[in-house]
C-alpha cells in the first residue's frame, strides 16, 4: 500500500500543490507543508494552499532550531544530546 501508485501520486501532489512561500521556507524539511486538509488560506501574494497553522509551525520551528542544532552537533561528535540541559543552564544557548 505504501508504494502504490495512488500513494505515490498523493505524496507528489502534496509537494507540488504547495505555494512558493512554503517551497522557499527554511523549515519545509520539517513540516512538509502540513496536512493538505489544513491548506485553505492564501499567501500575502494571493496564492492558495497555505496551511492555516503555518504561523504557529514557523514560530515553533524557529524557537527550537538552536536547541535542535546543538543536539545534532552533540550527536555528530558522539556526545549525548542530553548535554543540552547543561548548556541551557549555563546560558550557552539563547
């Protein structure tokens, strides 16, 4: 079912139907435009298909990005991502 033609078309349409604002967003990799059922608003330019939860998603991803980047670096350097707690307490991440 996962690799069916119908599912493949759904996945492709989910991306191709996104407005340019979404396709250019730095957080597209994380939200993928959200659920298609929530894409009923328009961009400032009037393009349809914008997710009505976009602003909240953007604020959330923007807020957690430095923390996620820190944990990614810890993992890449074979250290515990939980080191984030100490870094926060020491004010190393803002």
